[in-house]
C-alpha cells in the first residue's frame, strides 16, 4: 500500500543506505540566479555535465519586462548573471531559451507549457517554487546551489525521504473562489511550517475539479506551507493538457506513457503521516494581511488583533507584521487602500489567470492613482493572450502590458515597489521587502487583484458581475 | 567543505518566528556570480532603518555580538526561498552554527552543504540559551552532540547520523556520488527499457 509520493520515490532510487538515498533526476530546470556558482564549481573541479539533454535553462528573475529590453539590460549585475547563464549553457551544451526568444518566461511556466514537465518524473530546480510541477504527478522540489552542482555533475541527488501529508477538500469551489483562495486557505490552516518535513498530496473533488493551471497554482504554494513538494495524481485533465506539447512523446509512446501514468495514484488504504481537511463549501476569496503567507483571511474579515493569538511568538510576529504593513487591528480587510496591482508570477501568470482578471476588468477602468502591471508568465502566454484580445482589455482598463518574467514578484529586476507602497499581488510571498524595500504586499487571486485595481481598495470580487464564466484558475 | 567538529563562539540571539530567506538575504543581493561577500547585505532590513542608518536596537549592530559565530533563532528559521545565498551570507558573517526550535527543509540542507550546523532544540531550551547570550561564549560540540552554556551547563541535541558524519568529515558529496557512476548507468538502462518514453521525450528540442 503506497502513496503517490512513495511510488515516485521508489521509482527513482538508484542506491539507498536506509536514511539517505541517491535519487535519479529526470529534469533539471536552471535559471540565472542560483546557477552561476554551480557551473563555476563544475569548472573548478574539472567535471563534465552528465546529462545536458535532461537540463533546460531560461532566464527569468532578473529580466526587465519593458519592451526595450531587447536592446539590453541597464543593470550591470543583472546583465552579468544573464551573460553567465548564456556562456555556461553554451560551454556545457545545455538547451537554453534566451530572454529575447518567444518561448522565454518564468521557468515554472515554461517547463509545463513546453511539455518538459511530465507525470512520474523527478524534477528539480534551484528555486523553491519547483513544487509547481507536482501538479502533473511529478516529484518536484527546490534545491540549493550546491545541489544544482551535484545534479549537473551526476544527474542524481542525495536525499532523505519526507513524510506523507494529505490535504483533502471534497466540495467543489463556490463561484468567485479560485485555486489561489484554496491555496491561501490551506496555508492559513496548516501554517507556514505545517508541511515541514512532508510532501503534500492534494486530494478530493475541489482539487480534482481544477484545471492544470489551477492545480499548478495550488502546488506552487505548497512551499509556503513549508512542504518539500506538493503533488496531485495525474488524470485525463493532465493527459489532455500534455498531448502534442513539443517535448512530450508522440503516438504509441504517448499511449504507453499514459497507461503507465494512470498507475500514479495513492493506493486505496495507504496511510498518511499527517492529514488536513479543508471545507470548501462556504470558502470565500482570501487575502493576506501580514508578512507571512499564513496570515491569510477571507476578504469579509478584519485585521486581527495580535493579542488574540495564543502563541506568544506568533503574537510578537503579528505585532511586527502590522507595524510593517501599516495596519490597525479591527480594520475591515475590504476597503484597505492600495497603490499598485501586480498580476503575474509563477503562481498566477498563466493564461487562465489573465482571463480571470480580464473578465473582471473588461469594459471598466482601474481607479485613478492605481498602477497595474500585467506580466504574462511566458512568451507563449503573452501570445495566446494577445490572440484572445486580453492585452487590449488590460490596456483599455489602464493597466500596463509587459514582457514575460518574474517581475514584481521579487525585488531583483526594475519592477519594484517604493517604500510604503501597498500592492495587491497575485504572487506567492508577502515577506518583508519581497517586492522591494519597505513595500507592502497583500496576496490574492487574479480576479481579486483585478477587483482591487477597479476600486483602489481590497475588494470582494463577488460584488462584480463578470462577462465570462468563472474559471478555477 | 570545511569540517565541523566543535565551535566555541559568541552567540547572537534572534528569537523571532519565521525568519525567512528574504530577511536573511534580500533578493536584490542575489545578483552575484560568486559565493563571497554576501555578509554585507545579510539581515539588511533588520540592520538598517529607512534612511540607511544603522539601527541600535538590532542585535547584529551591537558591539557585544560582533564576533558571533552562533545564531540562536526562533521557529521555522530559513523559510521561503531555496537560495543558498542565505547560508553563504551567514558564513560570510562568521556564523557557523544556528540553533532554533525548527528549520525550513531546504535551508537546513543548504546549511549542511556549507559546513553550517543546524541544531534543533525544543522552544523552551532554545529560548533559555537566547537569554544567556549577552556576549558570552558557548561551545557547540558536534562530536558529543552537546551545547555547553557560558555557565558550563550542557544541553544535548541530536543530528541525523548521515548529516552529522558528512559535517564532521567535511565530505565532498559530488565525489561520493560519482564513485557510484556504474550504478547510475544501470539505473538509466533499466529505466529506458521499462519506460521507453523517457527516451523519446525530447527535452532538448523544447
Ligand atoms: S515568479 Fe516569483 S516565485 Fe516564481 S520563480 Fe519568479 S521570483 Fe520565484
């Protein structure tokens, strides 16, 4: 009786000492920030790259998102990292998508949409949000730079097995409530360390009812619950998404793969070390109020009073959070004025996310004084959105339509908040200074971010009539 | 990697919950292509005020903690990003051991790769050590798995045997794995037969 995680683990053990195992890695994704020291280490030791064809590199964190970026990057340090990635990929024959390529984008958006991400794989990247790829029934997790070097040199990783955790939600989501709200509700319930030492499998109808985009949003946020990885069993939705993508096998090979992938499910009767259940029947859209992703509440709630937390450490953390966020206990969350809106990131920068936000914005104008950035997760998402005319909807509403990249998800590229600015963001972290020193982040879904843009305040999106059908993105 | 056997050093207390990797080293400091020099930007948001002045109330700016080699922190230390820049920044500051009630998984693994020892203690014990800090020297002994307090008391801890051995040996993990290359090749061949789509998957054509 095995869980999905047990099966994925067992299928990749090259060697094991009991406590530690050498795991084979099927796909190694690489970006410019966490790889230069790894390639340098390889060179210094005179080691070769074991499997370049299992490696895929794309720059995303540093890239500017303005259309003049084809002329080069002004920031010298950022430019150096991009040049280092290009040179390393050339020297070691790693497949590489440059910034100026139409396929460029955030590595966790690019992998799935090229079909490089497949069920049953082990996938690593020097990036914690590698958990995204678990949506396909792959064991996918973030690693540090020393481990990047280890995988480059050996295509393997020394790892310790995590415990099994199940997060179950059995009811479908109510209208206006999306995968992001579900993810925030899970983290609020489990806590940012709730998944520590565990791999989470998401189970039940609420998760199975999500599109691949929605499943990626949920698995992406697993790391925010402290988990090593997030997983969902692959099903017909997964296989339909994968068919005919560039890297995916074709014809009989595909059919054979699907037949095997159908076995990637937790056996009935297998047990989990930890279980969390989320009630979704009356779930409301969620927003965060503090500086940890677990500080999430329904939009109908109020800024909590630190004294109401039983744990003294949490009380102190909440007090510091509120001081940083400039918020007073008791203030209704709905109505908090914002300066900026960021729609994008590997959490919510996919086509369905842009559709969900555009459905709210269509025919409307964003509030005076609010700046909104719309940053597609990849060139392919951008092209698809433009085909559907979504760029025109965003522009007409008064938002900026940008080139793909991590953008305002983290303060590494020119898109940052100014000190004190408050942002409605669809990304995944509201840490102190994450979007720039002194910046204040409220996490939410794309539809909620669009609603905030329209009113200039945190707003319950269910108040708006939508032109399009709701999608669970 | 530098071996870790015992360390005697001043401990700096930071008993705060959920200290994330963006606090340890902000994203804007990650634009480096080397492992060195990150200490200057470590804990930047804590050490500096809005105008770039040093905050006196921050432990990292206080004279008695300047030579610290140990950090005593709150639960879930190192949560967030996988950036190894976080342990590199700690190492650059001179920190070679972090004591906390719990650690984020990737952070703890990154520390081990850089010869930094993560000691997990119950919250009450970690808290008690933090209160004893005050510029005094502690000894962390990985061989015996004990912390010796400035007053000479001992607190036992446990590090997983494989990780403890690697830290004590200063092991080259890549070298150890490369010694198993024959097993890796057998694994690859076996899988190519059992799951041929791994061969026809065209990761290099994207
Ligand atoms: S979008 Fe944000 S979370 Fe995702 S990879 Fe980029 S920086 Fe990391």
